[in-house]
C-alpha cells in the first residue's frame, strides 16, 4: 500500500494503517513563505496594491455627481494645507 494520497482501502485494517500513515507522514513539500525585511515596508506594499485596485473600482461604481463632489472635496483639502 503506497503512502500517497489516493484511493482509500476498503478493508478496515488496511484503512486504519492508511489513516495512520497519512496522519504521521511528512508533507511532500513545505510551503516557503518569504520573510519581509521589515514589516512596515511589507504592509506598505500590500496597501499600495489594494489602493490601486480600489480607486479604479470606486470610479466605476460612482455616479458623475459623486465623482464631482469627491474631486471638489479633494481640491479643497489640498488648497487648505499650509505651504511646506
């Protein structure tokens, strides 16, 4: 009886042996997760990725009036800031 995942045996004794082999065997290939150099840079990259997608989707769902309101609000916020 091989230890690869496949057809389960019908005999109860062979089934018990198969279950034990499956539960105690080592995984075929462990998943390698890349470790980020710094957590903040990793989270920043993830946020940029989601932000790029979110803006495009938001524009598709907004009405022209809502887009205009958002643009006016953004312009007012930009001009309100004191010069650096």
